[in-house]
C-alpha cells in the first residue's frame, strides 16, 4: 500500500473515533439537563404538596376559629333563655340555637374531613420529600460521574486530534483537500473499504476491473458513485 493511502486510512480511523467521542461530549449537556429536570420535577411536586397542605390547614384553622366564635354566640343566646318572658320569644331563641348548633355540627364534620385529608397528604408529602432528597444525592453523584467521564473524553479527543494532525501533515495538499471535503460532505466518512465489489460507503457496486485495482492499494482510487477514497482491507 502506498504511504499516502496508508496515512489516509489511519486518519479515517482516528477521525471515526473522534466523531464518536465528540458526540458523547455533545450529548453531555442534554444528559445533564435531563437529570436536573428530573430532580426539579421531584422538588416541584414536594413544593406543590406542601402548598396544598398549608392551604387546607389554613382552612381548618379558619373553620375552627369560626366554630369557636359560633359556640360563644350560642352560649350568649342560651344565657338569655332565663330572661325570656313569653313562649314565643322562647321558641324563637330555641330555634335559633338549634339552627346554630346544626351549622356547628356540620362545621365540625368539615374540620374532621380536613384533618383526615391533611393527614393523608402529609404521608404523600413525606414520601415525596424523601424521594426528592434521595434524588438530589443521586443527581450530585451522576453529575460528578458525568464530569469525570467528560474529562476523560476531552483528554481522548485532544490526543486523537494531535495524532490526526500529525498524520495530516504527511499527506499532499491535494489529498488533504480532498479528504477534508469528503469528511464534510460524507458525514465524516472519507475513506472506506470495498467488499465483494461493493463500496462500503454508499453500498453501490463498482466495476470488476476497478475492484481489482482497488485491492492492490497501489494508488488513490475513488468510488464512482460517492467519490469516497478506497482503502482495501481484507476482513480477518
């Protein structure tokens, strides 16, 4: 195999690895956003449940205060029973007292229902809070692991770039320009193998005589269909 073709083959190997690692690096912000979004959802759920509990508890206190006020009012009304002189007045006060007591009974039932609901919600809240705290620790660990992974990827990318640039300096200007154009136009795949007369870049058949020439690796040959550079390798 001619030296320039061998160099281009090695460059393609390095660039393929570079592309894979750079994709990992590009995906890191998305992965970070996803885990932070998951944590935020858990925190939002806790905040919402807490808000509902506080609103219900506020309503409970309001009703209890209202109940205490009504009970005091009933006592005052009942204390006047001894001052009443006519049966009509007595019946009116009695009716008022009974109506107030019925309203108070209903309020007490509402308070009990609120207490039961608050107790249920607090159980859910405790579960959500525990999960949020657990998820917070997990996210911190995941972020550190991701940072560690990205640091490793960055190191590999820098190493591969240096190796690739060193190889790039060894090829002619024409081959270098062709390689760069193909890398841009052919999704990072400029140099490809040929198997059974088929280009493994575009999967189109090439003429039999051309395939024979490609297997010799004696000169730079490009695919008639996709213009990628052929570098024949026998499959092991």
